[in-house]
C-alpha cells in the first residue's frame, strides 16, 4: 500500500499520466487535473528509450507502447551531406533493459491515458491555492471546488504552476537553440535508426514512429525568437536546403505550416523539489535540454520510483526524502550531459565531425551507461 492515501496530480502529460498509473497500482485514491480543456500532446514525436520502456513495462504499459511505435536499433550521426560519422548499435548497448521505441506523442499519450483510466481526471481545471496543515494539503481549484490530500504532485511541466505556488519563482534558462518538430507521412530508407544530420550551427534529426511515418526535428543555434505560423514550412525548408536528400525529402513531404511545432530549447534547475507534502516530478522539477532525448524517460522513471518508494517507506516524509535522494543524481547527470551534447553540436563542423568519427561511439556509451542500471 502507498504511504499516501489521497493523491492529487497536476498535469496530464507524460509525467502526470504515468504517475497516476503508478500511484493507483499502489492503492492510492488519485485525482488528476489538467489545465487545458482537452487532451492534447504538444510536440510531434518522441523516443521512448529503453530505460523509459523498462519503467513502462513495470507499470504494465510497455506492450501497448511497443506495438504502437517503431523499434529503433541504431543511432547515427551524419554530416550535412549524409556521410556517416558514427553508428551506434543500440540493442548491443542497452542489452536486456528494453527496446528503443519511436512513437508519435499523441499515440503515446493515448496509451498512458489507458493506464490512468482508474484515476479521476478533470480537464480545464488547475490549482489556485495550496495550504498545508498537520501533513494535509488543502487545495482550491479554478472551478471553486476544494479538497484535501496527503500528497500533491506537480507534474505540470517546465512552467509549473504548482512549483510557483509552493516554491516561488524559478528561472527558466534558454538553451540557445530553437527547435522545429513535425511528423511526416514518409518512410525513412533506414527504418531502424534515429539519425542526426549535423550542419554548421544546426542539425536535423529523423526518427521512425510507426505506420510509415517519421518524426523530424530541426535545431538551430540562434537567439530566442517568435516563429509565426504563416510561412513556417517554407522558412524551415530554406534553413535546411543545403542538407542531403533524406532531409530534403522529409521536408518536401510536409504539407502545411500548421504541421510544424516551433519552440525554444529551455531547461529548469529547481533548487528544491518539494515542500511539505507538495512534490515536483518530471519537467516541473528537472526539465532538460532534449539532446539526450531523456526528458520523457526521466518522467516515467520518476513516477515508477515514487510509487515503489511510497509502498516501502516507513513514513510519508521518509518517502519524499528517499525519492529525491534517489532521483536527483540521475536527473542531474542527464541535464549535464544534455548540455555537453549541445556544446559539442555547436562546435566548428570540422572539429566536431572528426571527434565523432574517432570517439563518438565510446562517448555515447559513457554518456548513457549510468542509465542502463535500474533507477
């Protein structure tokens, strides 16, 4: 049984839905509130790497996610023309941890909602105030209702309202890159690989997501900007016009400006993850640059570990302290290594490409090795 009988989760994304599944499996009574008035997955595609799939399998969600996505077996770095700089065998590296799955975000969210179906979910609702007394958190909601909980979980993303209410303002850092994400109706010639095509101050990534569709993500080092929807596709094509045929073919298969999601790369380093019985998880606690592709996986691990600890800890207070002690070193590592990858990709192309040819596979293994062990 869980250390927490009544649990409120704020946020209906990857972190919140996975936490709802995990805490319900431990017997907690779970409410989930989501600020938007409909279920929606912002972005396009996502890679659920083996450590994330391990967490989902332990929560009974692995099979449905694996069937809905595409299995990825190789990680390639290429230069702008398409010449291979580094080729990593993912199955040899990850071993029995689990498969590497590319999947559309909407499909992943559908699978996670199925696991959280026994939680009470309210859309178009958010927390307006929190007050704790005698280890009980009194919560007021935007619809005027009130309820008390043993634990409030802020799983509401990088601009977390729960974090602001409980811990005050936390700066969000701009990573120096803008990102364009989309999913196109095109099959990549190498269906089993995620690929990074590297240019000067930019790169374009491709990942299969199943159903003869591919997730594309273009990153450009530049000042933060607002990217209007009108004309977005043509501007994106111009930015990557000098890239090899596969990238150009992908961009040619996109049909509309609205198909492209554009956002700055940002992260947050919250000094504290909890106060009393209010706890942050996922991006609300440790949003990272996406260069390791581990943001969603860290959220899945958070949820699974929190449920495990809450079932075994001597007290609720012990559970929260144990959770942070166990999770913080791992998420700190991901944040540091993600920034290091960003620095590497921004290096002069000649130096970067030579380093990848000589040391790329070894550095990849060193970077991801701590995540092979259970969280």
